[in-house]
């Protein structure tokens, strides 16, 4: 069994309140879940208006599949016009770890 984790550090556009931030982050989280079948949550920066960290997790028996899913999620996130992807970090853990 392998577990893949990825985190995105995002700069949000013209957001002036936490309520506006939620209106940007929630659809992103929902679309990642729907489109890629991954577990997703906002994992950091909850008290900052213009920054967000989103974490993704994938479980599979094939590390190549995990890498493919995480790469597709990163490309999708980078193409979002309402956010700027500042950084993305990937980790894949196996039974040996």
C-alpha cells in the first residue's frame, strides 16, 4: 500500500474577508474531490484572508498511479485563474517507510 500526499500554497486574488476566502476555497476543494477522487481539505492559513494551504491524499497499491493523480491535480490547480499557485509539495509513502 502507498499513500501520496500533496500540499498547495495558494495566494488568493482580490479577497478581503474570510467569508470571501471560503467562497473561493470551497469550490476548489469540492472540484478536486469530484474530478480526481482524492481526499482534500484546507490544511493551513485558515486565519489569513489571501493565503490558503490545501492538502490532498491518495491511497493506492501502485505508486505510479499516485504520482499520476497528484501531477494531474497540480496541473489543474496551476491553471486556476482565481488563485496563484506559490508552491506544491508531493510525498509518497510506502510500507517500507
